[in-house]
């Protein structure tokens, strides 16, 4: 099987941006945003790039597409793939965007994609209009949308050509200056005629793009964070940095709930590792909690989460073989049962429902702290060997990823004790 080829279609007019965004630098070194896309695609495995130019996506997304195309071939139907983004991770504060809203079946296959050309951000959610703003239809923030990161086999080129004449005749007649031949329209025709199957590859990555000129400062700030490198270690951990950036939306979830009054502050320990429980050497039962200098107002889910990231992990915190690292669901349930019952009915239903998020968030946060300490030269967490903080970060991120795959099961576990 031939290696997949990356095609970057960057021939847009940039009308909303107000100029040629394709060649507008986004950092102090003069890099354009496509430079970063090519870098991530190369690390994902792509070796050949074709530009369609007039003169946004993330490494995980490129890796998913590359891996799919490397092992799948057409059979009686075309076998395509598409990376599906959460809508909230693709929006801008600076105006409307066009997105392909996806309908997906129970097998993760694309049923249809509907192009919504005027979607606006509304908090964590969105809405679209089809009548120039006279009315809006709500869209949930976790709605899966296409960012036109598709994986096609060679036959797709002939399918594009097949429909182009009809598109051109209609476009030149009704909107000759700005008509667009949307890739999703070709895919929809093939789905309707039962000629293709499209596997949707879900990602939680955040899209950094410049639809509007006002988006550029945000993109520049995000990229600058990646370039700050005290000990020349950033290039070694770009995959881990991207992992953190892809999930930044979860950082403030509890703070938002506190501000809204849906949850309340509790007296929390804030360092609920197993080694902060004094154990009876004979009975092996806990006697008391120690290390009380971190006790302060906090949220119950964080105490639970800090305990789970240690107590439900199958490996040591600095395990170098990530194949040994995952979240043991039996241990997770034991932690959940013990924590909920130990709180003696004091937890609200909302707090119990949020316990899995506490596990994910605290594990993510600790991994981020280990990663930052590694980048800055191991100045906070003590190490006993080179790279130990990086190993600690990687184990935490592996746990986060595993929790995400087991999310529904974790949610159902805590529901048993509500």
C-alpha cells in the first residue's frame, strides 16, 4: 500500500480575515500557520505534501488520519475517514464560522454532514442562522463537526471531477465571486448513493486558526507558550505540550460551577495520596489522615481525584513503560464507593456525578505540573534520575487518556452510589 499524501487546500480568498491569512506570520520568526500544520503532519508520518494555493488541526488529528489511511483500502465501497472535532473547540470570539455539522451512527460512521455557514459562539455552546440573523437554532458545544480534515482514497479525485461541472454552472449563475465547492457536498452525494463509508475519528483537540484578523493575537499567544524554552527541552516534549493544550477547556470547569452556585466549597485536604494516611501495621487499616498543612476550602471532587490518580493506577507514578499504565476500574469503583460512603451523605448529587471529572482533572493537572517542572529544569519536584519528571508527566497523561476511553463506564459506576 502506498503511503498517504497530505493535501493542504489553502486557496481561500480570506474575505473575513481581510487579507491573505495564508502568508501572514503568526510568530516573531515569521512562521505562517501552515508551517505549524506541516510540522505536526510530518511528525504524524506524512512525507509528501501537496499544496492547493492561490499564490488548522493538531498532531493527534494528523496521526489519526495517517494511521487510518495506512491500513484501510476500498472494498465494494469507498473507505474514507474524517476527524470529528467538538464544536466548542473550533469557535472564535470574533465572529461567525462555517462548519460541517455531523450526524454519526452507533458504529461511529458518518451518516450525513450539513454545512452551516453562519455559526456563532454562545458561551460553551453555539447557534446558527440561515436567515441573516433573524432567528437562531442552538447547537450544543460537544456537537461533532468537520474541519475538513478528511482521509480519502485516490478514487475521490474522480468523484470531485464528476460533480464539478454542475457546481460550476450553478455557482457562476447565482454567486460567481464567492461560490465554493464544498468537500462535504461530494461526500454527502456518495453517502446518499451508498457508494462510500466514512469512519469518524473523534478528537478533543483544540483548533487554532485565523478566520478573522482578530483571531491572530490569540493564536500568537498560544504558539508563544510553546516556544518558551528555558532548558532547551521544548522540542523533546511537543507531543506532551499538545496533549495539555488540547484539554485546556477542562481547567476551569469546577470554578465555573462554583461561580454559578451549582457546587459549594468544602473543607478539603488537597493532598490525598495514600501515604498521607497513617496505617496500622497489623490490621492494615487507616488510623488517621496526616499532613494537614494543605487543608483549606476546596472542592470535594479534587480530593477524590487526587486519591484516584494514585489509588486506581496500575503502575508507579514514574513508570517508564506506559503499557503498564491504566486506570483500573475495580480500584476506581472501590475509591468511589469508599469516598461517597465515607462522606456520610454530605455530598450533593451534582458532586457525586462530577467525581469522574475530579479524577480526570487532577490527573491532568499533576501531569501538567510535572511537565512544566521538567521543561524548566526540575526545580520543584525532586528527581533521582534524569527525565524522572517527564516520566511522571507521561504516566499522568496516559491515565487521563485511559479515563477518557472509559468515561461512560466511570460515570455509570458513580451513578450506582447516588
